[in-house]
C-alpha cells in the first residue's frame, strides 16, 4: 500500500512498524525518512538511505513517506571513485 492508492483503501492503517536496518521502528501516519533519521539520532549529512531497496536522495527524505512494513536501510555514504 502506497500513497496514491487511496481509491483501493477503505481505511488507512493506524499502527505498525517500519524496519530500519532490520530493527523495528514505530510507524505513524506522516512518518518520513527524515523523521526516522532524526528520531534515531543519525547524522543526516553523513548517511545514505534506501527504502525497499530504492535509494532516497537527501533532498527528498523529508517528503518521502513511510508505510508499515517498509524496509529502511541507513548506511555510511561513500564518495569517490
């Protein structure tokens, strides 16, 4: 279930968890990737993020909603080549 699927959903979920690096994190309506980083004390500037295997760039973390059972991966950003 994702945002935009409203035509098929009678009621949005009220409780659940997202998994952050394999650990449960409480979900709430409106939770974003940026919220999870802040709540876990992660340094937003020094990590990279992915949701359900899709990379989430830093500029859109605050507008990337999470839903119950989403899998968030937070890892050290590596720059170079």
